């Protein structure tokens, strides 16, 4: 791996300001999904080392929370500057371990850094309230205080930004963090730890642990010293974490699965809408909780939309993310490819039409060529499940009421897209769609000021925006009574 700063590539855990190997020497290989080559190895920590990590975070908490908000902001802004200075190395690490094209990785580094800057400033605005008193001679109000140690469990599809979106909020609030990255993409997290250390974030405040996922998560969820858990990943794993944290009643923030509808109104230009739908579907090779999973097109423009979609999809280039002019990299591993194949086979067996998607053109075993299916129905996996693959399913609809019912026909409720210029339709759909986020005539909807999150089985809480830092703060009420004589004395 050729980096401008080789020290950013670390093959250790990071606990209490120290780079740490496993006690028993156990380790796991991390491979490049584009070619199967081993990038490096990570240690599998033992239970004793996980406990030591929580000890370190607990020991560091008092001093970190005692800093003024502007002092914590100075450290976060130094971290932000270092992330920006090393964005090319960070992007290279990300592409090698995750597979996404290098320009996409550069974009994620920029996106991830933006949360650090945002929360550095937001930490200065964690205001309390003055409450008009109903008690004679008393002052009432609230202050906000850090909840304590936060466990951050992050996914492989956005290995840098999902850490900074959580960690920057927690750190700005005054909380130490323990990051548990996905084993497929640990090196982005470890590079962030290296830069956090250089930025002056004290030992024990930013930690990265690695180990066997199930016992590691169970141990950390069982530890009552950890007061908050933030997770991004599948709904299935989110449910497990909620159950494991129930008996210690932790603060939970869950960004879970999505099954986004992409609704195209009859007034839209079919080509304009098709280009937007391709962008919304195939970002991160479809491995994105915001990806347009169910594309719902008014019957009056359906055929023309499909033609434009197929044409634009055919122009996408699939290949190694380190190569130039690549639009889609590999899927994260072979299991993801097999899952995508099963979704396509299921749809075709149930009557969908396979318009395009010849897998014989795939450049390697972890690559999956974009697929276009039409005639998709609610009985098919491609409709019911978050497919997390470059598989696009298109369905025609008749009117607004029908498309609202179709869009809401899912247990998920993260994001939805609407493409129409009719303001009455926009308002009707925006209010009727049972999703936490609705984007109208725009593929891009996220960023630091945005309260990112879903409803139903897509999660709990919000990340980003003014709400994001509240996940790591507790509100303390106070009543200041005037001293005086006791009645009747």
C-alpha cells in the first residue's frame, strides 16, 4: 500500500492511547474485495483487553467532560484539519478495504470531515433552559451533561463517515467513545485514531476495539459503565443490540435498514427522472441504506423512463475502484454477490422481466453487473428486502393514492424520493409517506445540518444536525430555592 504517510496504516487496536495486539496472538486477514489480495491483519482482542478499554475510557472521562466546550472544539477542529490534510491517503485506504471508486472515497473523506467541523461548533450550543417558576422564591432550569462512555458500532459501506458522524457528536458532548468498526473495513477507523492522537485528543477518549463480533458486542453491551450505544447496520443486528442493552437501560441510537421508494410523477421528464434514479440506485454499488430500492413510475411515462434508465445504466463502468473511470466497484464479499443473484432469480421466477444485467461481463468474483427488472410486485424479494446490491426494480402505478400505499408497504422507513413539479402532489406525498427523510427532486439529501434517521424498523434517534449531539447528552433539571425560615418555626 503506497501512502504519503505510512503511519496511517495501523494493524492494531487502539486502547487508552496505545496501539495494542491481541493477548493470544490471534488475528484476522483483511482483503481487498476487488482482487482478493490480503491488505493486512487485525488483532482479535481478548475479554480482558476489552475490559481494559472500558477502564481507560472511564478514567479519561472526568477530565474530558471538565474541559470547556471551546477547548474540546479546538481538539476536534485540529482533528478536522488533519483529516483534510491526509484525505488522499484516507481515500486510498478506504478504496482498498471497501472497494468503492477512489473519487467516491475522496468524497466520503470530505463528507466525514464535515461532521467533525459541524459538531466542534455545535458543542458550544448545548444550551439549557430557564423555566418560569411556579414555586415561590425559586429558580428553575435545565443543563445538559454528557451521558458517559459511548459505544459506536459502525458498518463497512461507509467506513469513515459513519464513525465521524457519531464520534464527533459524542466527543463534542464530552463523552469518551469506543469504536467497533466492521472487520471488513477496520483500517479507516484506525487511521482516524492515529489522527485523533495527533490532534491532541487525550488517551482513552477515542478508542478502537477489534475482536470476534458477537462476544465483543455482548461484553460491551453488558457493561453498565457504557451509557450509550450508537449502531449503523442491519435491522436484524440492531434488534440483537437493543435486547443486549435492555437490562442496563442504555441510551440507544439506531440507524438501521432502508427500502427507499423513488416515486416519479406523470409530469416529469422521463429522461431527467431516469438519470436521477440511476444515481440514487447505484451509489456505492447499491450498498447504501439510502439507495432507491423500489422505483415507482407513473404508467403514462413508464416505458420511456425504462428506456432511458436502461441506456444510462448500460453506460456505467464496473471495475477496480483504484482504476480511473470506474463507476461501480465490487460488492464487499462473495456472499453479497450470491445474495444479489438470489434476489434476481426470485424476481424472475415470480414474473419480473430481466431487462439488463448479464453477469458474464463481471470482471471478478466479487463484482456484480447492474441489473434492471421491470414488472416488480410486492411478493418479490427485491420489493420486500433491502437488497444492498446494484439491482433496480421498476413498477408502474396509476395515481397518487396507489403509489402512497405502495411506497409505505414496507417495514422500513428511512428515506424516500419524490420526483414531480406539481406542488400539490409534492405536499400530499411528502406528508403521507411514512419515512424519516423525504427528498424532493434531489438525489443528495444528507450532510452535517441534517437530522439523519428513520421511523418504523429503520431505527431510533437522529444523527447530524442540532439533534445529533442530543443522543450523547442528558438533561438535568434544577430547582434553586431561596434559604429562609421553615414555616411554623
